[in-house]
């Protein structure tokens, strides 16, 4: 008499974080098979884990500022004129974070197998074989593509003020140009 049992378990995960799967359980028994019998318990467990992550990011930032408090004119006055121009104060920031993976890459899976293979009362001159094969494969692929382009053009002018051809003259007071611009790119 031949008793053969084959168990095939295939686990495939595509995408998403990998988590440890539950234990596989194998229970096989050849019992009361008689004299001169060949009895086999065979179990095969195949596990495949696949994790694919693709990130594509593009950021384009353009900042163009042209501020002027200059080119003020106080000309050809009898008593003259005073020019007080304002302050140019520009602050800006550009930050791009592209393709930041949501978490750590998965670690290899270590799931357990609980196997019980029994030959019981198989008879005189019987051939009894128990075999268990476990195969586990994991593939992780991460593709990141990122492009960032930053263009910053700034012109600040508090000059080119005129106080000319006045009978009594005039005063010109201009403010400061304060610029604080930054661009930061964190890619992949």
C-alpha cells in the first residue's frame, strides 16, 4: 500500500509592507497500512514575497521679485524737496522633499512551520518515508526618480533718487534692501 500526501502552500505578497505571515502547519499520518507496504509522507511549502515600490517626483519652483523704492525725483523746486524711500524686505523659502520612502524596507520574513509526520502501525517489512521541503524567496525593488529645478531672480533698488536743480537743495534718504531667500531640495 502506498500512502502519499503532498501539501503545497504558496504565499505571494505584491506591494505594501511585508509582514510576517502565520505559521504553516503540516500533519501527515500513515497508519495501519499492512505488511510489505511503501508509505510516504511528503510536504512542500513554497513562499514567495515580492515588494515593489516606485516613486516619481518633480518640483519646479520659480521666484521672481523686482522691488524698487528708488528712482524718486524731487527736481526743479524753489525750496527743494526731501525724498524718503521705504525699506525693501524680502523673505522667501522653497523646500522640496521628493520620494521619501514611507518606511523602512521590509526585512526578510521568518515564518515558522509546524510539521508532524507520523508512520504508525505500518506493518512488517514496510518502507516508510517522511519528507518536508520549505522554500522561501523574497524580492524587494525600490525605484526612485526625482527632478527639482529652482530659479530665483531678485532685484532690489533703493537708489537712483534725484534731487537736482532745486534753489535751496533737498535731502534724499533711502532705506535698506534686506533679502533672505533660500531653496532646499531633499531627493530620494
